[in-house]
């Protein structure tokens, strides 16, 4: 005869809005109550969308155990650090937050988490790469949990035509941490009567994948097949790809292919060809500086940042992105609109005089920007923003026509400006590479300061120019690369420039 249950099974669920955390909680409660368990659930909502997930806390206790004890159990309303049996996280960073809160312990906690990312506001607002270190979370999870089951459940839900809550439920069943069979889990979904077929499909996918994740890994070393050359149906694109593979070293191929794809999407095949043309002198400088011993890091970093700079955001690009079919499809999917429902998008557009001049022919744009009276006159039309409904014919046609100016981008004022800036930046990289390879890499990485649109772009460009103006004072000094990297970090940490000014004084 088994020992009566003396303590509840405790479960914490961290789910963001739209992930179905409440549905998942209800399924677990129904599962427990239908199979002879007492169940209690509470929830504490997050502060706001993606600044904090809602935490659902459940405790289940076998009714037979309560009868044997002669009294009902006392269940807690909130998880207690060190006293949680199962943590289910709908996103990787939420798993990290559960670890920080002490909910995950190596003695008792099974952690089930989705590997995908929905970036937090703090990550999106950072001027640089504000993303949380995912590798650190995965390492901490593997160390902190008794058992850690993690895979991309959002992708699995999409592939199975379901929602992430059903995949999480299946993964939970697949861990076998709860005293219920697979059939009992599935019955809880059927009893809900909501999207049963789709939810069962997601459940089955999560269950199978969790079982694979729990299997011990082989001891043999994994053999990674060599990457294959990509081919393209379009003859000009294919020729560009074969040139890339033939002329550039293998360590840079992945970055170069991504750059070519981006620039074809941004402008055309010719633009991608110009991208490779600009990188050939960098490759030569990289080889002369012993780049083969550095896995051609200078070439790869320059290629990455050059692709970003050559696809700068202007009014044409913004209009193009806002009128793409897949954007409307993504928005409809995010709001859960049915086929028969209409979805209206309202875009708030507030271009400055600079953005308008950037789109003008080069000579005309330069004329307006060089004339204070003309700027004031044009500024009268830029005082207030406009709300454009892209789901209406007039709003869509307006932005679609603006996006159609892409064919004339090379004749615009902004294009001429960026061409000059890019050429000067690449010249500095080649110049520095011959004397200090690591410093040249950091000069290439300085481009990360130049990003965004409008005021954000203007601030970033100012910081970029300020940092590179300090280059003559740094060249030839010990630790020059670290100094330049520190200046970039200071510029990214403070958009107002106070941190950069302080860092410049330290360098001086």
C-alpha cells in the first residue's frame, strides 16, 4: 500500500498575454479534479505587456491522502522559493526570471520552457544589442533544475496549427512529473470543448518533442556536414552567389549570403553587387594583415555592418515595410482575426524636414537643406504628424506610391550622403588594418551606432562621428581596440552623449 500524500504538488506557470496561460491553468485544474485530486489556482498579472508575465500558481493534493489524514490540506496562494515542483515558462526569459526568483531548485523542480524569444521592452529600447544573453539562461537552467525540458514551442504550435498553451500542456505531460496518464491529459482538453482538434494536435507535438528532449544524448561527437552552396533560380542572383563563394573565404560566407539577401530585398541585384564590390578591397586588406589567422574576422564584421548601412531606413523603406502583404498577414494573425473580419491599421507618420529632403533629388534636397528660408517654409507642413490608415484604399495607395520611389533611390539626396559616409568609413578600416588588426575590427563595429530613423538616426550618426574623430588619438597606443570599443559602449549606453563625453575625457 502506497504512502498517503503528505504535501501538495506545486506548479508555477509564467505566461505572457496571448499565450493562453489561463487556459493552461484551467486544463491542469480540470485534469486534477477529474482524477481524484483537490486543486487550487491563483494568478498575479504582469505589470504590462512584455514587462512582466502573469504568474499562475497551482497546488494539487490527492483526495485520498486528505481522507487518510482526516483533514483537508492547507494550500498556499503564491509560490515559495525552493518549494515548487514544476515551473512552466512560455518564453525563455520568463524561465530565467523564475530561476532568479528561486522557484527552480536542483533538488525538486522540473523546468519546462519554450526556447523562443518575445523581446522585452528594455531589449527593444536599447540603442545597441540589448538582447538578454540566452546562453547564460540555458546554462543556468540546466544547472538549477532537476530536469530541464526546452525547445521552441511557439514554432511547434505554428507547425501543428495550434497554440502554444497546448504544446506546453503536451510538454508537461511528456515529462511524466505529474501522476496522470497521457489519456487523462487529453481528456482534459476534450472536456473543455474549445478547439479540441487543434489543441490535441499541439498537445501531441509537445508530448513527442518533450519525450525526445528527455532522452540521454549520445556520447559520440556530432558530425556537422559542410555547408552546401546555395543556388538561385534567378540567373543574376545565382551569378552573384557563385561569385561570393568563389572570391571570398568560407568563414565569411554565411554573413555575406545574409547581406546579399538583405540588399536585394532592400533595393535590387545591382545593389547587392555593389556590396560585394566594396568588400573586395576589405578582403585584400584583411589578407595582408594576416586575417586567415583570425578566421577573417575583419571581413566578416565589415560585411555584416556594411549590409546594415547600405540598407539604411528612409521614408521609402518605411513605406515599403508598412505596405507588404506579409505584414498585414502577421498583424491579422497576432490579433486573431477571422477570415470574415476586417482589420484596420492606423500608422502615425511624422517626417521631419530632413526626411522629406532626403527623398528629393540630390540637387534639390541639397538646395533646400542649405537654405534656411526654404527649410522654414517646408517645416510649415511638418508641424503635426498624420494618421494614415493603411487598410483603406487612399492610405494604402499613398504609402505604396512612396514605396515605389525605390527605383529612384540612387538619385536621392540621402543616397548621396550615405555613399560618402560609407566610403569614408571603409577607407578608415583599410587604413587601420595594416597597423592594428583588432583596432580595424572595432572601427568596422562602430557602424552599430548608426541606426534607426529620424531623431534616433541623427543622434547615432553624431555619436559615430564623435567616436571616429577620436581615432587619431587612439591609434598606436596599447589597448587601442579596447579603448575604441569602450567609446562605442558609452555611446550606446547613453543616448544624450554624457557617457561618451566622460569616456572621451578618460581616453584623452
